């Protein structure tokens, strides 16, 4: 008995965190209905059709949808057995059903989400110092994830659930790698760290191939990794060069597959051009000067498929006033209620209570972006003022997450005007999550000073 009490006294933090994770899992599994329940939406058919490409074929990458969703929707590959019968649209007020084949996808999305958020709660608490901060981080992350604003997306047959879950796992794995190497001074090329790195790269690649907008996150990741080559001890490690080469290869694969499939131009960019370019003669002139034929010209579609993406990107870079004014004019897109609008769940136990908690943790306000920016700046200043690997590690991680959210928010918003409110949910929620993680880091930092 004394040994048991001694163990509890020594490991009370770990025991408490594991107990909180167990309670969180129980809550998530018990109060959101059968995990097999699913509902389709207007894009679901395109995921099903794209996934019917042969398994070991280029079309699995260069199809109407991307590799990750194509792979997952192979679970619904049989046209006879796997018929989508329950399709909803925003505000329609439908209910979920257990649908043959699609129940497997719903279960996969639910379990992946539960694992992802529990893993993030565990790794975040693991690298905080103060016991109260550790416990608070677990409570906040689980409450953030297991309220309707996040949890209910796991039943919808679309890309949002996968986008959120895979990014969360990517972030959690990156925490482990950064703190082991930077804070614990473990060798980057140790067997355990190499395993973590390639696990991170695998999950990161799966996340990249959920939506084309994720592809550009690789570029900022490459830039950040390349700065490590300026440090002698990292420059001599071949593993780092290999990581950079592999990420570059993933980027090339994503870029070429998107170009071959024309999925970025048919129809997302067409929608963007119709909203932002065609109605404005001065903007239309910019594209005409770069070789764009008239929109009604027979040569237009050929030019559009080959040149629209890079020309539109150049337009956005060279017209910052347009970018800023457009984002401010439509700022409501970035402050929307992220609760899914496709099905009704009011009958579920404690749904209203958990929704109210979610309103606190998912604030619908532009102040989230301002507070994130200010707290990140504070972390950067602290990392320069103190030679502390711990705060430097959190600063690097925070900067990476912040920039990832900025890039995906920007590309999702300007890349397609149709469904923009749904497409910005994952980056929008990343900013809201960052608010709480940054806050806990600052509290931990102050308590340990």
C-alpha cells in the first residue's frame, strides 16, 4: 500500500492527465451519437467519383480530388453497395444516418479526431513546466476539441474533419521533435528522432494532400528548415538535408498533380475570377497585359488552364491594397460560427451545455487574430531576451503554426469564393486554438520565472 501511495505521489501529474484524457474520450464517444452516423454534402459525390481511380495510378494523385481523400474514399468504392442516400445542404435541417460503406469513413474520421486531440493535449502538457499549466492545457484542448464546433464535423463526408485532425497530429509530432532536439539536446539523427521525423513527414504529407491550399505550407516549412543549415551542428547532419529534399519532392508532386488535374482551375479559380477580376476593367487589364485572351475568346480556356494560377498569384502579390480591402470588406468570413450547418443534433444529451462552452472557447471575433499576433510577438521578444531553449522551442512552434494558419486562410479565401465559409473553418479554428495554447505558454512562463 505504501508503494502504491508513493507511486501516486510521484506520478500524480501523469495520473491526473491520463484520467482527464480518459474522461474526455468517454465524453466524446458517449454524447455525440453513434460514431457510424454520417451525412453527405454537395461535394461528397466528387470525393466518391475521384476515389474510383485505380489504386496504383497517377489519377489517384491527379484526380478531381487529392490523394488523401481518394485513399480514404476507397472505403466506398463499390457503386452497387456504397450508395450515398443522405445528402444535406447548409440550414436544410437534416439528420445523420448509418449509410453502408460511409459508416466506415465516419468511424475513421471520429477515431482519428479523438486520437489527434488527445495526442495534442498529451504532448502540449508534456512540454510545459508548471503542474497547473499542464493540467489546464489538457482541459482546455479537450474542451476545445470535444465541443460541437469541432466534434460535429467528424460526421460530415467532406475534407474539414481530416484537415483539422491531420494538422493537429502534425503539430503534436512536431512538438516532440523540436523539444527533444532543441530543449533536451537529443541528436537529430538518433533512431527515435528519425522515427518521429519520418512519422511527422508522413502525416504532414497526408495533410498536404487533403486540399491544394495546404501545398504552400511546405514552402514556409522549407524556408524555416533551411535556416538550420546556417548552424554548424545542423549543417553537418545529413538527415536534415534529406528532410528538405523529401519535402521539396512532396511539393513538386503536389504542384504537378494539381496542374495535371486542372482541379485548381475547374472550378475554384473560375469562381474567384468571376467575383474579383471580370467585373473590374482595371483588374481585367492587368491580366490582358500578361497575355490573357478575352473571357469570351476560344483561346481563353486553354490560357486559363495553363496560366491562371501563377498569373492570379502574381496579381495578389502585386496588389496588396486589393488583398487588404477585400479581406476587411468580408471580415465576417473569418469570424463565423464554426458549428456545422448540415444536420440537427439538438436531441443529443447535454448538446446545449457543450455548445455554450464552445462559444467561450471558439470566440467569433477578430480580436482572436490580434491577440494571437501580440502573444506571438511577446514570445519572440522573450526568446531573444533569454537564452532559454524552452521558450525558443515554443516560439518556433508558435511561429510555424501561425504562418501555416495565415497561408491556408489566405489561399482558401482567395482560391474559391464558392464554399469559402466552409473552407476557412480549419485555419480559422487553428487561430482560435493558438489563442489558448499561446495563453497557457505565457502563464507557464510567468509561473516559472
